[in-house]
C-alpha cells in the first residue's frame, strides 16, 4: 500500500493539497507497519532464540528501567534445558482481488 501511495504522490502536483494528504497517508502506513513489526517482535523477541530464556527475560526487565525505577532480574540456573523452537521467518503476503 505504501508503494502505491508513494507512486500516487509522485504524479500529483508537488505543492498540491492532495499530494500532501497522500504523502501523509504513506507515512501513517509506514508507521503502522513498523508498529506491527514491533508487536510481533515483542511476542517472540529475537533474543529469545539467539540467547535463551534467561537472557531474554533479563533483557526484557531492563526495558522497564527508568530514572526513578531500577528493575533487577535474578534467574535460577536450574531452569529446564529445553531446546529452542525454530524461529519462523517473516513473510509478507499480498492478497490480490
């Protein structure tokens, strides 16, 4: 969709109101896609596959640190040793009418 919006913006007059609306819609589409990707990564962060559960939890805990709050994470070394599940590759699909 963003590519189509960008193409539409290119054919409109450079200083026209419709072009600015299309360009704005393109930026919003891009932000929406970035947000969807962030949500997907939050559901199963890459650090989980790369480093394991303990490191993934410790990394997540640091995201809650602020100037007034420090989050400490202590993980028992006795966690069961489960093999990591393979990460599914991201795919983009397009549905055509």
